[in-house]
C-alpha cells in the first residue's frame, strides 16, 4: 500500500456513528506529540499538524497527513489500524 493522506470518518461501514462523541479530539490529542521539530515551548498544547480533528460531510473525522509516516511510521500504522479495528470508513486523499 502506498503512503497517502487519509481521513478517518466517525461512521462504521454499517452506517453507525462511532462513539464516544469526542473520539476525534481524543485521538488527535493522543497524536499531538508527533510534529515537526521546532514547534516551540507551547507546542504540546496543540494538535499535531499531521493529525487533526474536523468534520467530513457532516461527520466527525480525523485527518491524517501522509508526512506522518516519514516522521513516525508506527503512529501512521496505528491510525490505519485504529480505523480498521473499529470498522470506520476511511477516505483516501491525494
């Protein structure tokens, strides 16, 4: 599989909304330390630029930038696995 940016959508393949309702913020918060160098003293208080919560077609989501794979391959793999383990819809990006 090629390394690509992707969006984890908070909906299962069966159409159920993923819970808890703040899952995207929690997941992005866990990934906040994966960032490019030089973020400054307060960088730990923000989301990583590579893993951000948001919405996709009205559903909560987490956007994952492909550059995360070069910085932290295991983190990228973890996010792919999280989506698969929870049967979440993944939208591949270019």
